[in-house]
């Protein structure tokens, strides 16, 4: 028997033992005032259907003012009204596939990539393409990209192992700077005038992946600090930054962890073991992974 199944079986067994006790307790409290368990069912306000030939929507819907941005499985980026779901526009990208893990946009434009060589920007007001740039063919793009006031940052990996972080002008799509990296950049996040990039790779002869996170100066693309996990890959996790603390988790390792790092220095504040961490969500002072 798989040892990992034992705790589940034990938990279920304990639950079965509790059932008679719960019945007895309920019988003993029949004289108490009944608890009002009436709930209001959720109602469908509106719904939309679309054709799908792909795996579906990878990017969660995003709200921008009174608009809802949707990445649908038919390879389209759609904009509808929040209140009624009325179509505003739809832009089709036949080779979208894994184009987005999250939407990246400002009040004017949405930024993304299509297929293996095209980076683009579309006007959020009407869905028209503002610009597109053809990068070297046969590339793989980052799972998460990001923007600052004037620039769009995206990581690439070509089949000839030329891995880079590109810094592009948001207004034109022109590449104004780049830096070559040893491994594939997977997730880029801009925060407090710093650019954070996660990496993950599988060493030769190892059954597991390892990873690192690097902090860059977004102006010069100079390295500020590097933290190596030595326990798992960071390729699937987007860093969460709260004040001066950066939270990150690892996957595909023999000893996966969630780390809290000093965002200024890369020093470890704390770490804790986990089975695997694909995503971190922060609500108040609580982390969910």
C-alpha cells in the first residue's frame, strides 16, 4: 500500500467512529432552538458560450473598470461588460495556446505573445492591435510577464538554447535592451523598481529539478542578488511580494519548500516544507498555496 494513503485512510476511519457520537449528540439537543440554516442560492446573472478547440482558458478573467477580460479556449482575447456580459470586442490569436498565465495590461493596452515568435499589444478600448514584434523564431516564452511605466518585460528560450530577458517599449514594441541568462526565464515580476525572475532546470543525471530567483535592476538589467533553492524548481510559481518580503514556492523537487525572502537582499526570512507549490495567494496576513 502507498504510505501516502495511510493518513487519508486513518482520517476516514476516525470520521466513521464520530458518526454515532454526532447522532447521539443531536438527539440529546432536540429541545434546543433549531439553527436557521436557510441559505440564498447563487443565481446566474449572465453567461456566455464560445467555441473551444484548445485546453481552455489559462488566464483567470480580469476586471478593468467596467470591462471583463476573458481568454477563451478558442484562442481569443475577449472583452465584455461586467454587469451584463455584453460583447465589446474579440481579438483572435490562432496560435495562442499557452499564451497567458495572467493578463498583463495598463489602462490603455494589453500585452502578450502568440505562438513562438510574436509579441503584441492590443488596444483595450476596441481590441485592435497596436503593434506586434517578431522575435527569433521557435521560441518559448515566459509563463508570467510584467510591465512598468514604460516597458514590457518578457523571457524567451529558443531551441538553440539562447535564453534571454527582453526589455521592450510599451508604446512601440521595440527591443531597447536584453540580457542573456543561463537558464530559461519562467516568471517575471516588477515591484518597487526591481525586476524579479524565476528559473528552473533539471541537472544532468538528476531525477529532480532545481531553481533560483534573481533580482535585477530594471533600468540597467544588472544583477542585484541571486537566491538558489537547491531543492526544487521555481518554474511554475509567480512570486508574491508584500512590503519588503518576497514569497516563493518550489515544485518538482525532492524537498519542496515555501520561502520568505528579503526582497532587497535575497536573504531567507523563513522557510517551510511543502509537498509542492504551484501557486501562492495572499489574503491579509495569510498565505495559501
